[in-house]
């Protein structure tokens, strides 16, 4: 799963504020000092070797359903 950095940060601020009660400055500190550096060091270098990269920039049910159906069809074809 991949989303533009701007989209992912907005989602994290919203989630961490609503569900966890974290202040925005705390979320931003963690984002800039832990999340982004870890992503760049441990995930980004392996992006090209992934079987599938799912872009997750929109919050529409149609996109989620489409991706779920694609993955299900691929798995059925592979294992049935």
C-alpha cells in the first residue's frame, strides 16, 4: 500500500488525534523523525521488487472494492 506523503500525513494526524488523543505537534515530530526516515531506509529500497503496489490516495469505497477484487482474482488464479 502506498499513498502520497501529504495524504498519508493528513490521515495520520486525523487518526492519531481522534483515536489516540495525540497532539498534532507530537504526531509531526514522530512523522519527521521516525516514520519518514524508517520508510526511506527500510521500505522504499524494496518498492521495485514488490509484486504489486497499491496506490491509496483516495478514500472512495469503489477503489477499495476494485483493488480487493483484483487481488482476490489473482489469488484464485494462482491457487485454484
